[in-house]
């Protein structure tokens, strides 16, 4: 290989690393994580595999319906891998879209429907512990909650305080409530 061709190849590799986030670790791991472990929301997650939805019950005594819905998505390859192994593969992304809901009477009875987006909760599987010391990463996952008013910046400060308490009942299932995702079953 001549020296000008080698220069072009090396320069192209360096530039592509800079354009895609500048870090080989993040680039090869996930396009939704930068070199410091900052997580971003995948813009195309609604075209991914829909895992399931959680209805959040109204919290007023005697009130029917839901106050919100949590719709969960992942990549198709994550579903395939989970069906084969029963585990989430390294780099798997779960996006939980948090939606407000309204309840009304319809001809079929009392129903709840989604209204506006409140935010997103994003988890990324990290079986190698790439971001030691980053308080968004641990227990095999990256954890980030985003509010709809600021989708570029997580409100999560420390996954141990902000995320784990809600996921303790799912600890034996890799911190994920798999029972709500029929798509993961064979």
C-alpha cells in the first residue's frame, strides 16, 4: 500500500471517530452513548420492536382508568437474542416512553388513552462495566430519565438513588420487568 493511500485510510478513520462521537469505546459499544457514558434518546425508537405497555392506575380513590402509560421499545435484534438466551445482550437499548393519559366514557365503557409525552427512560445493557465511576452506570446497565421539556439532558443524577429503588422487584430478572413483555417469550 502506498503512503498516500495509507494516509487517506488513517485520516478517514480518525475523522469518522470524531464525527461519530470521538471515542472508540462509545462508538463500538452504542451510538446512544458518548465516550463519558452520557446516554441519549434514540430518535427512531418508535420504529423498533414494541415490547409492551404498562398502565399506571389513577391514584385518586374511586377514580377509574389510568393516569399514564409506559410504552416500551427495543431493537429487533435484542428480542431475538433474548428469546435464544433469556438474557439481554450487551448494547441492548430499552426505551420507556412515559405518556400522560385521560379517561372518558365511550360506547364500549370507560377507557383511558394517551395524551402527551412526559418523558423517556432509557436503559442500555453494559455487561462489561465500561463506565466505572459514572453514577448513571451500574448493575449491568446505563440508566437515564429524560423529561419532555429537555430531551437532551438526563435528570438522573445517580442510578442507585433515582432508578434502582423502582427496579428492586425485578432484580432477579436483570432489573427488567420482563413479565410485562410477551414479545420476549418464545
